[in-house]
C-alpha cells in the first residue's frame, strides 16, 4: 500500500465552486480510495490574493515530505493549477518532490 499526502488550494472566489475546498477534497479522497492508497495527511491552502499569495500549506507540505520521504510515495492534488500558479513554480516544485522520490498526481489531469 502506498502512503500519500493531499494538497488542497483554493482562493476566496472559488470557495463555493467546483474548485472549492470541499469538492477538491471529495474528488481527491475518492481518487486515493479507488487506488487503495493510505492517506497520511491533508495540507490546505487558502489564497486570498494572487498578488500576495500565502504558501503556508505548501511550505508545511514540503517540510513534511522532506522529513518523511521514506514513508511517502505520492502527493495528490485536485488539479495541477492547484499545485502551482506559474510554469516556473510547477517545474521547481515538481523537481523538489522528484528529488525526494515522491511523485505528484493530479486527479483531473493525466
């Protein structure tokens, strides 16, 4: 059984939409369950401004994965645009987790 962590991010506008935290969590938990994976922890990020995004949840996720890399197989996100906001950020974060031996899975994109 693979151990996974879940990262959920939404902004105030999306809170009630299909990209809201509740829907992201529901879809991701279904994805994890269907594969028989073991969820270790959920990290949530609520962004209030794209000009000054807080990345406390991502920082906590990265630290947790670094400290527990032997136990974690995957990071699951709802959509890749929930994981990173720019191509450079996506590449940087993907490489960070890859170096730890952790694969990032997006529920909505292959």
